[in-house]
């Protein structure tokens, strides 16, 4: 019974790690640094911190609805 629980826990941990990796990957963008002809030499994964910027805007004191709508229309929110 102990071996089955251990195997189950290992599979759950591996599944969680894979899930978090895929979640982080879905919020990432791949930029090509070097390209020679049609051959890509080096790619870099860049993670966007859009949610942090949104939280900073929402946390500003005394933000009125009209200011927030203006920022939303400017694609800053």
C-alpha cells in the first residue's frame, strides 16, 4: 500500500510541475536573436509581466472610472 501511495504522489508532483511549466509557457513570447537565412541560430523566451503592470495601475490611489476607461482604451489596462 505504501509503494502505491508513493508512486501516486510522485505522479501528482510531476503533473503539477508540467502544468505550471505549460501555464508559464502560454504567457511567454519567443524572440529570434540570430537568424542566418532560413536557419534559426538562437531563440530566447521572453516572459511578459502584463498582470503586474495592470495591478500597479489598479492600485493607484484615487483612480476614477473615467481615468480607468481612458487607460483601457489606450491598451494600458
